[in-house]
C-alpha cells in the first residue's frame, strides 16, 4: 500500500551516516587509493575492503560504530580483486588478485590483525583469478579467472576438485542458498545455473558439474551482476543496458523488471530478509535502494558513485538493515545505519 511504501522510504531517509576515512599509505604519495572490493563477514561484525594500493582494510562494527581499522599491507603482488568471508568461521576470508594464487586469511589470537595462513597455487599456472566465493556451507571455494574458468576447491584441505570453462566472459558468479547450485552471469546475455556435487556421496572423491538451466534477457546485453535471495525465493540479474530482472526460483520466471537508469549495473545486493535490493551504476549515477515487491525506489545514496578507476559498491549487512558503500574516488567508505546520531571518523 501507499502507506507502507511511504513508511519504508521514511525508514531509509532516517538512517544515520558514518563516514570512515582511513589513512593513505606513505608509498601512495598523497594520492587517494580507491576501493576495489567491499564485503561484510557472515555475522556483520566486520567490514573488509581492498584498495588500489594493494592493502586490505578491516573495520570492526560494534554498537553501530566503527571501533578500529586493521590494515593488511601488500596483501598480494597486485591489488586484491575479490574478498570472500567464510560463512561459518567468523574471522576467516579468502582473496584473489589476478594471479594463480588464492590466499586464506585468519585473525590472530588477540584479533588485533589478520595473517595469511595458506596460499593456494592453482594447478593452472596461467590462471588470473578475479573472483572467489565460499559456498553457503563453507565446504567449497569457487575461484573464477579472467579466462572464464570456474575452479572448485575443497575448503578444508585446499584440494582442487573440478574445473569448467565457458566460452563467454564470466562477469559475475554466486552460489544459491545451498551448496550444490551456483550461477554465472555471462557476456552473451545469459545466466547459467549449474548443479554441482560428488558422484559418490560416500567417498566424495569425484565431482561433477552440470548446467541445468539458462536465463536469457532477450537482447544479448551482458549480465554484469547475479544475486540470489538469502531465503531462496528469487534471484536478481543486472545487465550492461541497465535492466534489472527479478526471477522466482521455482520455474525461473521473470516476474519484475526495473529500468530507470541507462547505465551498466556494477553491483547488486539483497537485504537479509529479501525485502530490498541495492544497485550501483558504472557511469556516474548514484546508488539506489529498491523494494523487491513493486520495484519502488526508497533511497538514493548520492555519495556512492563511480571512481576514477574503480566501480561503486554497496552492500547490506547480513544481520540488519545496515548498508556499507564506497564514496566515489576519495578512497573512503560510509555506513548507513539506524542509530541515534551521525558519527564522523577520520
């Protein structure tokens, strides 16, 4: 109803903003380093982001404030392209950075810093890994390289178990809310849905992957974003022509589209209860928060727009209606939260 829509809009407009500006590294000569990836951990207690200066910053969130910033310098030889937090182990995450390595990080005993506890070298020495994603049960890690190869790794023993290659560029990847299905958004305008699992559930030593379904947007615009509802009821795709499509997951029928901004979609994220989704755009428009039911816009985040060399990002906390987002090209992030007062930290 109109009253509900107005109430939701008022809720988002009432959110407070905390600006988190970290200190630039001395080696960056006073220039702003920009944010490449931005991720919450599974409990919403940490926000991590990688920067063009090759660092990773990790913020502790407690009582709706950022308490401190942990710095990992030179996490890889190149800037980190993707961070994936383990869904079960609160202080463990994986990173990739356009080479054939995957690094696993964990906090030390006092939780004062994070250390690399394992470096995985993929069998294909020519891999240039650009994405990594833990499965929802934490048992597998999917690694995607720039040559459109998806490699699945057992998270417990770091063993590669299977790889598949697509002919079109893979622009995004996500697991469903179970461990045995995942999706890939491709440059040919299709979203492929795969089933994955062991051939023998007793031994778990041989695995297979089958493509079981494909979604097509009908006009061949590249699928730049794919996100699955945490509850498993729908999925959202974003395309290079700015069209956002929402599909139910029973028959994968598209039941809604949103098309307000004629720019490629650079990021989509879904709130924990599946009520809202947030979108960022590649060519300068501000991020927007929409309702899944009806597609009405609830908030525009003016500071969240494209940087000089990086795309804008905005992510919901997995535990509450709180949003972390990047701020243009100044290298900072902000947190929108339901609190009593705005906080500014420099």
